């Protein structure tokens, strides 16, 4: 074909591209689920995914949302803090209740999901006078508020752990569900990946991490088998664990080891302990805090800090009993099953 042929002008639009095709009846790989990534164009597909009790790809469903709103009691004009912005489901619900006149300060270390959530909330009409996102760890909240809001916040939410977006994206390396690089960093631009950490760690520190971070009963036996070895992918680590433990225990061992390594490389417990220690100074008198935890290590720390605060008079009230998702929420969102909610009120 001659490029100068008038039948094919230079400014002609490119031929239409066919949309991706699934292999088989249903999409299996994360990148193939294009309909779930476009809820505005394919709402019926998203409704079907939700009705099946699953979370659409690339999203996160806020857990215990009515219960959190009840214990935090957000009102117009309140200054609120969301320590873990994530997909923004809790944040948007708080924003609807503190406006007009209120402000939400949200934190998140994730350089990939944070900007996306900020863009969604801006598109929903929440400008900088109502909503601010800071890319930082909540361990630094005390210093941030000292400069920005020294009188403290009226309410604070900390939804701990990993988000569905991070779990579902194979490239983030948080889950064995789909093979990917063994990374697990909340901020993939900082620190060692899980693969690099395992390749460097000695057996004794690894055994401590497995016990302290996940209550792993096989820690002493697994640590020498894993420490100092290179596992480039999530599947490689999972296969090594399956070969090391009885088949009946394998799935739970894999879950606990992944959890323990993730907590260690992200410094999650040290950050949580710092937040709990500085929390009273982050709340205004009468301010309320709610913590959503997903495993015993997190819940133990929150429970102990709240009990000690009540004993010393720092808090005027704390949750009498832990709040858990009901049967309907657990059925509709299986990822909520392990969630526990505790709250405290500043004296």
C-alpha cells in the first residue's frame, strides 16, 4: 500500500480494537476481569460478583460500616481521621456525615492505590477544604496533628491489615491465590521485598517472627527450611511450605507464614504500637477511636491499650465486648469473617 494513496488518508482513525476475550466461560486471571474493573460500564457484572459473595476485582468492600458509624457518631463539622484510606469506602461514609463544615484527614502509605482513591473522592465532590490525603504511615500521626490540628480529632478510624486491592493484584505479591513476585510491601518503593528479606534473614529471627506475628506452631521447624533461601514468587514459597508440613495443615500454614512475613517487612506491629501510644494525644476531649483488626496479634495490642487507658482514666469508656460481623455480612463478604471492632472514648 502506498502511504500517499488518497484512499488511506494519513489522519484516518486507527481500526477498532477488539475487546479482550476470556479463556473459557469465566475470567480467571486478574488482568482478564475487565468488566469488574469498569463498574460504570458493566454494573450487572459487578452486581453478580457481589451477589456471589465475592469482591469485584480492584475494589474493597468496607467492613462493619454501620457499626463503625454508630460507635464513632460522626456529625457535621467534625474533624475526622482515617488512618488507612485504602479504597475509601469508610472514608466516603464518614465524609457524607461530617459535611458541611467538617474535614477528613486520611493517611495511606500505598503509592499505587492512594492516588486512585484520592481521585475517586475528588470526583465525588470532596475538595481539599473537606478532604486531605497524606502519603505516610499512621505511626507519624502524632507529629502531623501537632502541626495541623493540635486540639485533636473528634473521631479516628484505623482499619488495619491489607486491602482487597493489594491482595487481588498478583504483582503486589500478597496472596498465593495467583502467582506473582514475592513482594508484600505496602509501599513497594521502600524497604526489602519479602523475597529479599527471606533470602537475608537467619533462622532464629524468622522463627520469632512466625511465632510473634502469626502464632505459627511449626515455627521452629519451618524457620531453618526458609531462612536464607530465595523464593522469587508466591507460588515458590507456597510449594516449599506444602512440602514441609502435612497436607491437612498446608493451607493454614501458608496463610500464617504469609501473614507473618508481611507484618515483619512492613513493620506493622511497631507502627500499631506507636499509634496506640500516641492515640490519646490525637483525640480531642470526648473524641472517639475505632480499630478494625483481622488477627489476634493486632487485637491483643488494641485490647490491652484500651484497657490500660480506661484504668488510668485516659479513656472514659471502651467497648465492653468485641464487635464482629453478623452472619449476613460474613456470607456476603467472606473477607469480613475474621474482623473484630473495638472502640474507645477519650476522657
